[in-house]
C-alpha cells in the first residue's frame, strides 16, 4: 500500500473525516505532519500545495488535496487504485 502523508491540526473535523475514510479503505499508517505545532511545516505545506487549509493529503507522490477532494476521488473509484499503486 502507498505511503499516506497528511498535513493536519489537532482540532480539524475535516482531518478526522479524511483519516476515517482512509482507514476504512485499508490504510493502517498515516504519516501526520502537525502544522499547528510547527509553523515551518505549514510554510512547507503551502509551498508544496499552494493551499493554506488542512488537511492536505499525499498518497505516494500524488497530492490528492483536502478532505472533499479525497471523498470525491473515492466516489469516482480512484482512491483504492491510488492506494494500491505502491
């Protein structure tokens, strides 16, 4: 299974929802980067994605986007193939 990296904060309901969906799809480990604890990580996230909001989700080298993007990808049937392309 592909490596999943997620930029998050502690009190983010969208982060919680994204993590729940990923776990439902078989993801056992999510590498979380807490941007609320380290402002430099938020700057890195913004440089990599062009976005300021969390979550920002990467599956392997692919930037999926935020929670809504993840849900849309799953509904189109694209999430599982991306997760399995390790």
